[in-house]
């Protein structure tokens, strides 16, 4: 493991402190996990493709297409009940 020093915004530090308090994990562990998730080698194009294939067809039981559903959400009240 290699030691490094970083600078964080006050907001970023507060977010890390809150997550560390919530999970009991160290700031270093949280930062390592975030770096691995965003830049790490654990995620591959094959993983992304497999996720897309699993999601294919998941909207087929809806009456509206995706664009129409988004427009309905935008034009209505944010407190309106959601479609099932």
C-alpha cells in the first residue's frame, strides 16, 4: 500500500466524516473504495454489457414509452402519485 496526501473541500470532508461515523470505517478505507469503484479494474466492459442485457425489456409492461413517462413526471406535480 502506498501513502498519499489529498486535499478535500469542507463539504467532501463532512460527507466522509458522516459516512465513517455511520459505518465505522476509516476515511482511508472509504477513499480507497471510492477510487476502486470509479477508477479500478474491477469493472469491465463485459460487466457493463451483462448489466445492459439483464435490463433489456424491463420496461415492456408499461403503457408509456420512457420519454412519455419522463414528460408526464415533468409536467405534473412532484407530489402526484407515481405510476405502478
